[in-house]
């Protein structure tokens, strides 16, 4: 399943996701990732799916959602890994624009220093770039990048792209308790972001089960301090610390919809319950999926989540 949703997004309203990277292939293996550790860490761009295949699935999903009378605010390239690893990203953005719906790319910014990646991202209506750290040691601890990568090169690429881009540019900084949330480091991040001049700079915290069990959100006092530090240097700062809500849609096949959403977006128990009620089904569907090892039940911060069981690569 390469297209999922639409799902409620804290940044994009109602976002239909395009999963253009398979099996958690990424340039990072972030400690807070909701999908767990990366199965393959790489910086090599290549083709994963044909652009026509993605377009066909997007068109089919869009038609189903529109037939249901629901809206889609963005077609968002947000995947099991880093979307810019897809060498066809630029052509895919152009193709899905045939639907008349705005396009967005949620990137970890790791390849933004590459001219071909910048050319691809310039085609999107909205681009989100991650800036978790501006200190090399902190960056390696929180984002766990591919071995040959250099943070200085990435930060320079972000600044270069921000000067070229004419769409809506946002940044996101994920805060993890005791890792990148010190006042000193937050001031350094804010100073860097000042040069980016993004439309909005988001401060986020882990709200779903992370890759590493030791990952926790900062204390409320620290989150507030981070907001104050950012606001002194940046024009538009917002939190991404709340739950998105439970307004997910069904497109005819409840099981497939749940699997497609939970492959990239773990769902709270009450969100799945509302989806089941909307489909006129019972919780037995979920119990069966768990028993067949298709869904995994997890607990984070006293909340119950369900996510798709990821297949492990054969060695």
C-alpha cells in the first residue's frame, strides 16, 4: 500500500499520505521514530516504485475520498523512510498535481545539500525540514545518521534551499528529554533557524511509541522554555505537542485502511474504535489482525496504540 489516509495532520489539516519508500529505508535511524529502527540506513537515491504506479493509486484513492464527500488538503510524501531517497520524487510531485490538490514533502533534510534533491523539492507546495540539532554530537545521538554524513553540509543545504524556495517552508524540531533540550542547545538551534526564515518553526515532542524505550518528552517547563527561546528569535513558532484527533476515513476496505494508516501512523485505540464504528464493524476485526500478527499493540505514556507489524528483511 503506497497511498494512505487521509489522516488528521497537526501541520497539514487532512493529509493523504504517499508512502514512496518501502520497509523503513532511511538516511537516519532516529531514536524517537514511531516506526522503530531503520531496517536499512543509506544515502543512495534510487527508484523504489514507478511514478505511474504511484499516480494510479493516488487517483484511485482521491476518487474514493471525494465520492464519500470528504476533503483532502494535501497529498503528502511522508513515508516509511526518507522520501528524498526516491530518485523519482520530482516527477511524482508533478504527476500527482494533476489531481488539483496541493503537494507537501515531509523530509528529515539529510539530503538537502544535493542539487537534484533541491530541484525536486522546489516543485512541492509545502516542504517540511527537520532540524533536531545543530551540534554534531547531539545530532548523532538523536538522529543516528548514516556514517559518512556531515551535519555542517546539511545545515548549509537548508540555508541554500530556503533562499530558493517560493512555497511554504516549515521546520520541525523534535525534543527528547535529556538529549537535545538544554537551554544552550535550544538557543543555538533558534539562532540557526533565524537564518532559515521559515513560515513556521514547529517544536514537537514524541507522542507515539518511539524506537527506543528510553525516549521521553521533556517536562512541561522545558517545553515552555523552548517556546520562549524560539519566540525571541523567530517570528512564527508553534507547538506540535497535542494529539491530532480521531477523524480518519474509510475507503471501502476497513482492514486495508487500518493497515495502510498504521504502517506509517500508529493509531490510538479510540481512533481505531471510531473507524470501526464508521464501517459498521466490531472490535473482533482488530483482535483477529493482532492474532494474525498483522497489528501490534503497544503502550506509550499510558496510552494504547496499534501499529502495523513491520516485516524484517531477509539476510
